[in-house]
C-alpha cells in the first residue's frame, strides 16, 4: 500500500509492507535580520532577531500558506527561525496552536571565526587559501560534509518518525476531510505535474501520511537540497535546472519536495518547486 507524507520546511519508516509518500515544503531561510541585510555572517554564534522587514516576510509566507494543513512543525532553535515559524503559523487557518519542535540539527552552518564579520572578509580569507567561498572552512567552522551529515541525520529522523506514526494509523481530526493534506497543497503548488502522475489532489485514501513544516537557514538548506538531488538522485521539474541549486534563496523562499518511502529502500525525492518567492511581492 502506498502512503504519502507532506513535509513543509520554511523547510519514513513504513510499517511492515507499507510504503510512505511524503511532500516536503521548505522555507529555505528565516526572515531578514539586520545583520543579514548588512551582509554580516551570522552562522550559529550571532543569534540576531528578525528585522521589521523580516517579520513582514514571515507574515507574507504565512498568508501564502494559510490554507495548508500541517501535521508537524520543526524549526532551528535560533531566534530568527523561531520568530519566522511563529509568524507563519500565526496566519494559519488550522495550525495557530501547533507545537513547534526546535531542533539544533537545523541550525545554520557554523562559520567559526568568520561569524560577525562581513561576507567580503570570508571571501578574502578563502582567496588567501586559494579556495572558493562555499568550500572554504574558516577556523572553528563546519565543513560542508559536517553540515550535510547534520541534514541527513535530521531527514532520517523525520522518516522514522512519520513511518512510525503511519504504522500506528494516526488519523486527522474528524472535522478535516481525509484528503485535505493533498488538496490544501494542490491549491498553490502544481503537484501532479511534478510527480509523474503518481500524486493526485483527489487521490483516494490513504493519501498523504503527514504534512510537515520546517524552517531553517540558507547554507544548511542548500546542503540538504544537494543531498536530496545528488545522493538520493532526486528529480527536478522541467522548469528548474541543477545550476539553480547554487542560487541564493530569498529570505523565506519556499521549496516543495514529494518524497516516497518503501521499507528497506532509499527514499525517492521529487522537487516540485525551489526558492519560490511569489509571496514576497511588495514586501522587500
């Protein structure tokens, strides 16, 4: 039996014989902070709150997603992501009182001695070492491999959690239609076109097993996307090419992935959209 899971991230281990299908909607980064605007590296050590614009961006993302039903919500435990996910859920039709789980595995890449310094200084440090900025690791910082391991660990944890819940056959509340996880996403995302016809907004039960909101950070999410599309050999929509993976996401940029799980096998990942910014029109 095929099951679906929707994961919204701003960011499964099946029961015996059960496959799980999940969609992951990600807000790649938090809203804007003062340091963000000034191109100062924040990493993990500069725990800056959102700026006025950042709060507006979070509210705009929330309004865009207000009709999407989430079953789970996860965020980095840094202030800017906590404030962003709160701003999103405040606008939700269904999820205002949802408990958010804060997870340190979702933190931004650690930049060590470069945190609190201008991005231009990091570039200068990398140049002095004869390296490009993304692959350069400042003293005390995390390597790209270390960031990737954190992302993989969190993703595998989510898979186990969702599949465990699916095996226990937890259901939505009676007042919510059984296929609402799918239809609420299909209102704003072209799900069927990007899932080779396997996913339909009007699909019959069991449908999606979960719809998960995750809010994290730019460098971290770019690493996770790389894991999805390179290690797991995920597919991209026809309108998106792999070079766009290197593009800088706007604050609160939204990405959606459909993920299929089968017991004993690797997840299959389908990207529906990446770094969506429609909700930011008139905000920035």
